[in-house]
C-alpha cells in the first residue's frame, strides 16, 4: 500500500529554520514527480516546491530563495528545508506524488497528484 508520512513540523520563531521530511513506502521517488503543498485556513492549497524525476526543481514565488526541496532516493525520503521563516508561512504542509508520465509540469496542481501524506502543522509565531 502506498503511504506518505510527513514529519518535522511544529512551532518556530520568525527568522528561524525548519526541515520537513516525507517518508514513502509502497513506491520509490525516482519514478515520480514530488511536490510540497501547503494550505492555511480559508486559503486554497498552494504548490510551493516540486522536484521532477530528473532532479529539476521549481518553486512558488512566495518561497523562492528561502525554501529548498530535495530527495534521498536511497532512504526513500523527501525533504523541504525552510529558512527565514515568516508568520505567513504558517500552514499545514503536505507532500504529494504523481507518476512522472502523468505529470504535466509546473506549476503543480493538487488535482494532478495521486498520492498524499496526512500533513504536518508548521506554526511561525513571535
């Protein structure tokens, strides 16, 4: 059974850093495009970072220069390094995957992604 599990969220102060992890079982990242999404109350789910099967990455303007997506295929784990965090980064963060042949390219759209984690809460508060 395919399963994605996020971890690493919590409460941080503005300006601090945090790294989120997404552990996969039932499939490997190498054949998939993987994305991090986030959704705050009252807002639409936003695709913020994507890594394709060839290793290429793309980012939403809201996080470009501050966040970095990476993956360790040997560990079957996806990461999101978040630096210079702001209160507006407060959201539930989700990892998601789609088979590469079914991915149409950035920007990532929630409807395009077949596999989802349960989400992890990130709160940035002073």
